[in-house]
C-alpha cells in the first residue's frame, strides 16, 4: 500500500474542483449495465468534495450533439470538455464485468469497474483506479442429501443470483474506489490527506 500523495501527485498539483462524468464504456455482457451504473457515481463523488455536473444534463447535451456512446469520444481532446462545459476534469469509467457466474453447486455475481480522471487543462491522467466486488449467491439448502438436495441447492442458487440487485454492488465498488481519490475542495480534509495510506498500487490503471 502507498499513500495518496505518492500515488496521485498530479491531483494535488492541479486541484480540480469540477468533474464531468461521461457515460461508462460497457465492456461487460450486460446490455443495461450502463443505465444502472450511471445512477450510482455522482453522489459518492460529491461526498469526496467535488462539484459534479448533473449527469442527466451532460447526457442530454451529448445526445443533442449526436454522441450516444462514450466510445465515440474516448480519444477526443479533453480540453473540449473545458471549452463546452467548463469542467476541470473528466471522469471516464469502464464496466469490465457486470455479470453472473454459475458453477456445479453455486454461483456468484461480480461487478468490476475501472476509473480514469483526466485533466481538461493538460490531458494527463490525474487519478486512476479499478476494483471489483463479488457476492456469493450459492444456495443454502444443504439439509436434503443426494440428488434431491443438489437440485434444491441449484434452484436456490439460481433464484438468489437472479434476485441480486447489481446497483448496490456498484455503489460498494464506488465507495471502495473513491476512498483513494484525494479529497476535493468541498471536503473538510481537502489538502490534508496526502499521507493517508490505502492505495493499492496494483489496482492503479496502467
């Protein structure tokens, strides 16, 4: 583990105040993952001390410009977002996994998300991180033995996995990841958290 100051020196140098969050790039097999995830990021980012442009308005402006997918603007010069919105930084997110897995007598639900905060002044990455959360959805009907017990457990796993709401999982990933971002100007610890540890260097996007 390393400190925030060691991991993200450019954040402390540039001190962005406002962040524009783009719709996520969906690399998972879940077609509706983008819509679900987009509802989870603004609040925790605000709690970290930043002004976050209203995501619904940003999405509407992009649509009016004919941009429906972030994939179309990933390579766009970040300074354009400063020009159009006045944002200090742009947050790109990638949904790497948003899926369910089954195995012989169990299953799980996994959410894996990567974050890259890019300066609209320099085009450099100021902060980057990724993390994942897996929830075991294995059924617990183990009181019946034999084939009947196995079938009951499989059925319980299927029901539990299908009922699992991905949104709370995404919120937990956000909470975990945003613990590593240096606090913004609207946070009481702004400018005093350089020595805080907890950044896993292996989870920084290279």
